[in-house]
C-alpha cells in the first residue's frame, strides 16, 4: 500500500476495484458540514467482504479517499451517468438522501481539478496499468467493480433494492455469456437479483469494458442487508453498522462463485 492507494497484484485475469470503501477526507474535512455525513455513503466493509479475492489470484485496487471528496466512479467530465435520474456528482455536493454536504457552496472548478489530479487520475492510472500487465499474459481480462448501498434509499430508487445488482450498461461492457453466468449464480442463490436495473455500471465499468479488445467489465452493487444489520433509521449512533459475521458468511460463497466464474470466462 502506498499512502491512500492500495494495490495487491495477482496473476489471474481479474481486477477487482473498490472505488467507494474509503473514508479518508484528506485535506478537505473542514469544508464539510459534518464529517459523519461525509462518510455515511461509503460502501461499508465491501473490501473485507471480498477479502478472499487475492486467494483466487485476483488483483485488487482500493482507494482510501472518501467518495465525498471525489468519486472515482464518475465521469471525469462531470457528465451524468444517469441522465434524468437522481445521482451524485464527481465531487458530490449532496448525500444519497439529498442533504447538503458542505457548509458553503462546495468545491469550485479549480478545487475539482486539484482533486482529480491528486486522486482520480492516479487511481485510474493504476487500473489501466494492471489491465495492461495482465493482458500480456491473458487473452481476456475482467474488471469487476465492487459496490454496495443501503437497501432503501428513496431518492435513488423505489422500494427495496434487489440483493444482487449486476451492471453491464445494457450489455455493452462485457460478453453476454459472462453476464449470464453471473446472473445464473445469483439466481441459484435464491436471493433477489437484477441485470442492468437501477445500477447499470458506473464510469469504471463503462470506460474499461471493451469486449472487442479483450477487456470485459462488470459492476456488482450489493444491497447491504446481505452482510450487515441495516437499521431502519440510519443515524450517527448506529451507522455504520458492523459487518455481521453470520450474514457475511452466507453471502461470501456466492461472491466466490461469481469471481470464479469471471476467471473461468477469461481463461476459456
């Protein structure tokens, strides 16, 4: 690990990225209205949930910088990935629930450019370097973008989110056979799942997914109830909830099968 960027290299044809597990507000903490609110929307414990990934030979890349500082899974141009739907920006100014993050107006263009240079660009340079390294030894490489979110976020989606949300940008970022294999594993688990529903894949999936060039990308957005006890009313006294071992232990074998399917597809 070098500072805020953690890279663990493997030789399997799989890169697992963790863009939203970080909680470090770096040198921006004083600008936020509340540091707890600035950290609240992290993908809590997802890197721990996939702790087995390196045992499978996968390369993992994780940023410790909070998504509230800069969201490395957003289009760096600032264009919305979900036009017409509620979402958060490259440097978010609101939480998932629509609450303001900053005491004042939020970062200006110069500050956004600074954050891009410090954290966004190096993070993606690392992903690009690992893809290039693995493409030398494998005909195909999978980029698996690992996420999670609270099961109920009314501003972003109606009702309860399915347990497994598989994103391929409507089939553009990976071979349909890979998406089908992952969908079949999720279906066999007996838990709710959807392919290209509310979450079709963020900038990472859409940017790197070039099936014709041998790079297939897929996003997995997990509903957090699968591995922790979600409180009905999230507040500073109960959030983040701790990883629930019983729940996580039931979810882990399914996720292992998903990553094994990615490796098998790439090696076929």
